[in-house]
């Protein structure tokens, strides 16, 4: 709960700073927004070990391979980074660049999913051949 309050405080302070900078020094507003995003990302990174520990305990309980969790976490990381970059582009009136960033993220996640698709195809072929 403490982390949520810190993240909200950083977000509100960043929004206020960006609002003031847009009035007086608009060229510095995107830099302030990116600094706020970076600060929030650093706060989130501090929670990552507890999340990974919980995920490992679920994997051990279910007897699943850790590779799938690793793949899922990579896809989630890509999605979060891409969404943040696209939002920053949109905030700076660059919708075309935001769209290109989102398309690149979708392609990267699709490339990550290729091993999943291959495994599913192998299972399907195995079931058909039996």
C-alpha cells in the first residue's frame, strides 16, 4: 500500500510540474514527463522480487516449466514499455510515431509467441497421430 501512495504522489507532482512547464517553458515539459515515468518505473522495480518469488511458488506448486513464466514476463514488460513510449509520443502530439511504436511492440510480442505456437502445433500433431 505504501508503494501505491508513493507512485500516486510522484504522478501528481509530475503532472503539476508538467502543467507549469507547459505554460512557462514548454520545451522542458516532455523531459519532466519522462523523468516522472522513470521515477515511477524505479518504484515499480522495487516490487519485482516479491512478484517473482510469488510466481516461482505458483510454478513449483503447479509443476510447470519456468520458461513459460519467463516468456509471459517478457511479453508483459514489452507491453508496458511500448505503452509508456506510445503515451509519451501522444502527449507530445506525435500520434504517427505512437502508432509505429505500438506496431513494433505487437510484432515483438508476436515474435516472442513463436515458441508457444510451435509447442501448440507439436502437441496438436502428436494428438492427431495417436
